[in-house]
């Protein structure tokens, strides 16, 4: 279950409740995550002990990188990647989103954690399955991996053109139950699509947590690219999501 921690106004998953981990999906209350200083100050306010913040550059790819630190810089951007895997303690891995889906992953037994930014392009290229492969390649057990799908644009607000629908159909040979027709337009449920990809990658359904809200509908809690980027650029920002081994 994903719930709002009222102390720090951050969403957390009960499936990641563990003294060995800290994690969360922020709301607008945390400020604009495009600014690295915002992320650093939030981590400090929440008393998370860390030695480094590592963020993915995010280029809407399915590129995944296994991260090991090799210097003492406090902030590092991993270039040309949308997913980061690590087992190093004290390394906060983070992504920024506003409608795209952030996913957190952890195998508590091996201590391998990961994060990904899943827009439609990364989802089409199955970045979440690539993360699972990268984790198991470094010793995680597939049957132990927990995946938590964070806040993104809902089916309600994500209409797409026919071409995109057929692109997914070609890739998956099924719409995986993630497309619905509404008002004569196809609507994509990006979270559901990622849920199905995780299941196909061998993640147990009881190990997948799911976020029930839509970033575009809930103006008070979330930034939304679709809602604000063009029409209200002054209101636009990005939430951030993070996970770290303590
Ligand atoms: Zn919506």
C-alpha cells in the first residue's frame, strides 16, 4: 500500500518499509525537483543520511546503468540513462517526473536497489524489465524484488493517437489491458502497462505496489506536464522520487 507520510508530505510504500531503506515519492510541497538543491535540502530535512545523490539524466531511453561511486562528489548525473541500479550504501538514486511514471525497486536480501523514469518511450522499450535484469545480473533474486509504481498521469488524462496504440500493439502483440477508448480517443494507462511488464519480467504480483492517483487530476498535490507545461509554465515543476540503502 502507498500512503502519505504526513510528517514530510511524501508518499511511501509499505512494501519498502524496512530499516535498511529510505525512499519516497514527493509532492508539490517538496518544491521543484528540477533544482538539485531542492532535492538535497529535502533529504537533509528528512534526516536521511547519505554520501551522494545520483540522478539519471533522463533522455526517454531504456538505458540502465549499474552505479558504483568513484569519487567524493556530493552530486552526480548519470548521462544518457533513465534507470539506475546500485547496491552501495548511502547513495541516493533519484529521478524527476511530472506525469511520467517513477518506479522504485528493491531486493532487501541482496541489498540491490534501483529506480527508473518510465515515459511512454521507455515503457515501450521495457525499461522496467531491463532494470529487473540488471538487478538479477548483480545477484538480486527475481522472486524477492519489490517494485513500487509511483505517481503518474492516469488513464483519465492521457489520450494518445492511434499510431502510438499500434506501436505498442506491434511491440507487445497485445495492448496488455492498458488501453481504453474514451470519447472516441485511445487512452493509455501507463502505470498498468508497467505493471504488466513487471509481471512478464517475473515479479510477483504481491510484490508490486501501485499508486492510485493521477498527477494531472490532482492539482494540489502534483506537478503535471500535460496540465501545466504549455498553458501555465510558471506553475510547472517536477516531483522527485528516491531510494537509498541506509
Ligand atoms: Zn486524470
